[in-house]
C-alpha cells in the first residue's frame, strides 16, 4: 500500500512539474520582442553584456525585421570582443550591422557602428566611407538613450577624424575635428581634447592650448573635477614644451588644488606633482623641485620611475651627483620593460653623473645602455600607428623630441661612435627647426638648436669657421630672450661664447647664470667662470672664483 502511495505521489509531482513548465513557457511566449529589447537595455546598463546579447537575440527571434534590435546588440558584442579579444564576437557584430543595413539602408546609427568596427579592423578607408554615409543620413536618426542628433553628429565627425589621421590625411582630420567642435562646442569633450593632441603633435602649441581650454570648458569637464584635470594636465605638458615653465607650474598647482577623490585621483595628482617638479627644475628652483618629485613618488608608485628620473635630473643639474646616481638607479629598478624612452633618459642622466664623479668606465657602460634603450624607443616609434605617434608618443613623459636626439647624440659621442652621433644631432636639428616653424617663440627649440649647431660645428672645422657655431650662439641668445630665467640656456651661451673666444660675453652670461635661484651653489659654474677670468688676465678675480668653487664642493 505504501508503494502505491509513493508511485501515485511521484506521478502527481511530475504532472505538477510539467504544468509549471508549461506555465513558464506560456509566460515567456507572452513576452513581446519589445519587452525582450527593454530587458536587453537594462542588462546592458548594468554591464551584463552576455545576458544582454541573449535578450536582444530573443527579441530578434520574435521580430527579425526590426533594425533597432540589431543595432542594440552591436555595442555589447563589441565590448565582449574587446574584453576577451574574441574575433568571433567581432564577426557577429558586423553581421548584425549588415543585417540592420539590409533592413534599413539609410540607418545612420548602423553606418556609424560599421565605421567604428572597420576602424578597429584597421580598414580606415572603408571606415571613412561608412562615417560619410552616417553623416549623409543623419536626418533619419532617431534619438536613443545615449545622444540627441546634434551630439551624435558631432561624435561621428570625431570618429571620422580619427580614421583620417590613421590614413595620414592630417589636414582633413583636423578639418573633421573642427567640424565636430563647431557642431557641439559645449558637449563634445573628446573632440576638443583630440584636437589639442593633434595640434600639439604638429608643434602648433598655441592652437593646442586653446583646444585644451575648450575641452576644460565643456559641460562634461566643468561638472567633474576628475575630467577637468585631464586637459589641464595636457596644457601643463605643452607649456613645458614651450619653455613657459612658470605658466606650467601654475597649471599643475590648479590640478593639485582640485578636490580629486575618485578612483585614479592619486595617479592624476602624482602626475601633477611630477609636472611641477619638471617645471621648477627648469626654473632652477631645485629644492622645491625635489620636494615636488618626492610628493609624486609618495602618491603613486606606478608613476614613480618617471618621478625618480626627474628627481635624478634635478639633483644632477644642481651638482649633487652621488644622490643623482641613486635616484636614477631607483628609476631603473621600477621602469616597466616597454618604457624605452624613459629608460634611455635615466641611463643618460646616470652616465652623466658618473662621468662627473670621475667613474669613466662605469659611465661609458651606462651610455651604452642608454643608446640601446633609445634604439628600442626609435623602433617602437617607427612601428607605431599615426594615431599612437600623435597621442601616446607626443605626450609620453620623455617624447622623441630634440632633447631625445641630443641626448642620444651625446651618448654616442662619448662612446666614440661619431657618425651615428652626427646623425642623431641632425635629427635633433630637424626636430628643432620644425618646432620653430610652427612656434617661433618656442624656447626649448631655440635652446636645443643652439646646442645642436655647436655640437655639429665640431664635426667640420670649416663649418665652425663659416659661422655655424656663431649661429648656435644666436639661437641661444633668442632662447634667453624668450626665457631669461633659464639657467641651462645662460650656461650654454657662456660656454659657447668662451669656446669662440668671446670671453667678455661669456663672463656676462656666467654672471647671469649665477644670479638665478640655486645656481650660486653650483661649483662647476664658478670653476668655468674662473677659467674665463683667467683668459681675460684677471687673475685675482679668477682665484676668487676658484675658491668659491672649492667652498661649494666642501659644503656638499
């Protein structure tokens, strides 16, 4: 009897389960395509991309001729493709786009999406064509949850500009991003920021600054301090490249003064402190510069190798060579393997410091390491896309600019590799001339050009006699006119004037150098001044200068 009851009970349970399943299926079948579409949107918003794809696919099954469902699924498939580097998801994405266009050939959202996917596939010509079709059909755009028609059109022009830049159609790219900011000047932060980056990469610094100010003024940036800090950081970088160190320092102080609390705040603040350190070091304010680098190191460990390198440069410039070597050593311990330009900078600074300490063999080995790292940096740059060159390489803490090439030339020269050194200096001169063509008041370019021409004059005595060294002095005269607070430029001017036998001019330049903050404590400058005074036959003053140099060494 018990067995019978169990069998009956089991049958009843199975019947109830079957009924429940039928009810669930009936409910599922009752859900419309629009309801599955709304579910997909909710899952999309929550970051549940796999589940969103399933929901959109269900909507498509129920209503296969609705283009909106196909365009809705695309961003989720693209995200999944990016996260897992999954080519099959990209293929699904393109199939969905093509299906949407088969249903609605004039769908601007589908054409924009096709442009984006083609760009990711590095099919830039086809990408531009797709963006053009999106722009042509913008009138039929139906606002979705993301953007109104004005915002969407501006976004398309920004995306088209990126593809044009990758095709090295630079003027068209700039015209495209100009169109984007004209359409939505208050809303398209990305367009303003991208415009600033492109202009900076071309050396058009003043225009670049205006673009970054435009980015900072957008609704996106002005309502979020974390976003606001980004174009300011780019402005600080550009101002430093222009030799406007006081202005750069003020920008970095503005960033530090923001109430940054979100994720990534420490990184942004550390970058600002490092930027301050670089600007202050260029102004000769080494003590405050070192404090800024220390603050950067304290805030963000990942950024530390660049801050340690900057600290090493500041210590080296102030004659504290032992401490500089330790700072460069710490930087080299922390650099990731791919940071070749930063490694080259640290190795070059380390080599210079070791040479000043009389450790010649170790210095030469370090110069060899600097050249090896710069070789890798050049290779990486040559293999980079036009967009990476314009953005990632331009705004690298140590870009491949005239200073990079001067440092490379100096290291090669120390190693006795004269022809390679000459090639490096020629590259540096070309870079400086391009910068001056775009920005005639570019201090760094004038400063670099003066140093380069002097170095190149040494390779050919006829060039020296024909006036290339004199031309270098003219460039440095322009540099100190643009920035009379640059101790480095004054000192180079003094050295070149002395080399040319222009001792009175050299002495005046050394006096200007020593009047700047922190320079009076530099033993080497006193030693060099003493040599010039000896050449002028002013022995008593020379002896006093040499005594001052010894006093500074003793105090160290």
